[in-house]
C-alpha cells in the first residue's frame, strides 16, 4: 500500500508555499510519500529544491474553469485554475492520498488522516454544510476523474473553482457518514478566526493544520528573526483585524521557511565570488535570516506591549507582547520543531 500527500503549484509564489508545506510535513515525521503536481515549469534552482523536498514531481496540464462571472462573486478571479487540482485523481499508483493546498502549514503529525475514507474534509467556514477543499482525503481513480470532468463540462462549478465542483459531486458529504467530517483543527482557517477569537484562544493549541485562506499569503510578508516580527503585506491585510490574528501563524510559517527551506538553496561559487542562491521572489518580499529593519509603528518597533481593552474589543491584539496567544504560539513552535534541532 502506497499513500501520499499531494499538493499543486502553478507559479513561483505557490512553489514557496509548497516547499514550506513539504518541510513542515517532514518536520512532523510523516511516513507518507510527498507529491507535487506542477502546473507550470519552475526555474532550475526552484525545481531542485522541490526535488529535495518531495518524493515525486508530476507535470500536469493547467486547467481553468474560465467562469469569470462566478469567480467575480468571490472577487477571486485567480481561482479558476484550481480545476487543475482535479488531476490528483489520476495518481492511481497510490492507493490513498491527502490533498493539501500549497498555502497550508502542518504543525502536528496528521498521518492518521489516511485511516479516513473518500471524501473526508473539514467544513468550510463560509458555509459549513460544504467542505473546504484545502485539505481532503481521496482515493485516486480514473473513473472518478472521468466523472468529475463530465460534471465540469455539463454543469460547471457554482463558485467557479474546484470547491464548488467537488461539493456538487460529493453532494452527500453533509448528510451521510459523519466520519467523513474532519475536525476544524485539520484545516484551521487562520485569517478567519477573528470571527470567534475566544475559540481560537481555547482550542488553538490543538491545531494540526493552518490554512492561509484569502488573497494575502505568508510569502507576501517579510519576517525579521532579530525581533521575531512580521512586516508588510497588502494594505488591506495590515489594516484589518485579520492581520492581528493571522500574524502568529505567518511568523511560524516564516520560521519553517528560514530553518527548513532556505538551506535547500545551496551556495554557488563563481570565480573568486561566492553567491548565495535564494528563492525566486516573484515580486513577493523575502527576508533574510538576519531579518529586515521593517517599518516603524505598532508592529515595527520590536517593543512588546500588552493590548489595551479597547484594542482587544477591536481585535487589535499584539501577540508579540504579553497577550494570551503566546501559549498557543509556543505550542505551535514546539510541535513544528520537535523533530528537529533548530534552537
């Protein structure tokens, strides 16, 4: 029996995410194979890093729903290419797989998922009678793949992406076998937890997989190891409550990147000059292990401060200070590094 975790990349940015995902799985001592579907051709040094992380790289054809109208309802036109994900069902040399989006991060071993049956997934935060397709258990099958393609051609996807199509195909998920409902901790939406912060504070230490939903991803930020702080991102992210609750998880993502991914990029000696090969940035900020000075202000001065009551009520919690989330962050770091010697 051969089982595998599968992810998909369609550009350099998501390749960085896949590298962190793969290394986080390895750091958590998975015994399963790691597979990445390549929906584009990464440049040589990036491909080499992927080969060091994943057991198998498989080139696939890029598929796009082309449904601009439905995608516009979510203001996420880029999600049409998630149809490419459906090709994971063609991996019939594996008996069972767990698909994970490249914007997920594993903080505790999740190999127990392979005891679940198809299609097992966690409820979607936006509509809990649907499942979220960021993490799901499936059985590769050309028959299933063919039926999914037929459904895509005949009806399309009600949200323009893979999630709408898969929920239509596995339409009995919400009403039949409850064992196919994964607990939320297997697919915790980091940037939506602000809507129920008390639950995050109570159950955060049980999180196994962090999912960075939305348009702002960890690689859109930069990280300073000098003061263990996160900077940058889009203005919409830094101005919202979501950034405050997502920040500790972005910090953890960057720690995995610095400790487990960056070393995959070897130094190249050219004549008398030694050059360090870094991850292609594709316009996204990438900080060095020494960190950047970062912007000044509420998150940039490196001074820990407890949040005031008003800040708590607005969701503006300074997790680098004396606030309650520190115990959760310590747990996440301990889980992701417990199999390595990073400190």
